[in-house]
C-alpha cells in the first residue's frame, strides 16, 4: 500500500502527492524543490515568486515563471531596485504575469531591501542560511500529516518578523515557510518520496554560506 502523501507516477517513482500527474509539477519537484540554493539571484526570485503565489495556485506561478523572469530582469535585484513608475505600468500591462499592483511594487521594494541585506551580511544566502533550523527543531520523520499540520513554523515566523522589521513586504510566515521549503533550508519531501534521501545528501554535502556579521 502506498503511504499517505505519496503519489506513484506512471514512471513507477514515488513522489510527494502534491505533484499529482502534472508534468510541470513533476519536473519542478524532481529537479528543484528542496534542493539547496545559495545563489542570491535565485533566492530573490524564489522569495518574490512565493509572494506572488499568495492566494493563488503555485501551478499558476510556475507556468508563468519565464514571463516573470522577463518582466523583472531575471530577478537581478540590482536592476529591479532601479524600476520606476514606467516599469510598474509595464508590469501591470503584462498579461503573462500576475498583474497585482501591490505585489509588483513589493518586488521593487524588496529588491532595495535585498541590496541593504547584502551590504550588511555579505549576501542574501548568508542571511537566510544563518536561519537554518537545528535538527532538534525538525520532526524526526516528515510524513504527510506533519507537513499538512504545519503551514508555518517558529523558524519561518522568526524570519518573517525580521524581514518585516527590515522593510520587506509580502513575507508572512506561511510565505516564508514555502520559500524555506523551495530553497532547501528544510527538506520537506515526505518519507517515501524518492527525492527525500537525494535532497538530504545534497544538504549534508553542501558548503553553507555564512553571514559576514551575525544575524541577530
């Protein structure tokens, strides 16, 4: 019997059940979700897209991701920080992305906050990886029931509170936890998913970035 929270694909592989039978989700799950990210541009992209996802399906965002990249200069936050009213109007007219003024303005604001964070800590990666939960803060086994019961965690709440204090927007605890899952700060592939041990190996072997100054 297949464990709850596991979906067996037509290739015979057991995956997290949220992938369903959708090829978009399957590719994202197998190749990206939960694999450790230390590149600042990719981290900025991921936290921005999680903000855009708020209130929507992640599939909607995933299928528009290339359009988002085109609209927001590949999520190079130095470039996005220079966006002006003309760029906001351009994005609002872009049918290929989610045309939500608040989220568009938030992305520009957060690009400027990302620059400040890099200046303070040396990199976004150093800041976010400094918040990695310790083993004792994580469940011994990540099963479906545990995953569903925890849309946010004490760690995501702490990061959310600190980001908001630094002026970031659209970074609530649930959005931050989705970001943590996506960028590999935690491994939330459920027990039985074929990706779980591979992601855990990558996390074990990676060289973690450090903040230039301690994160308070």
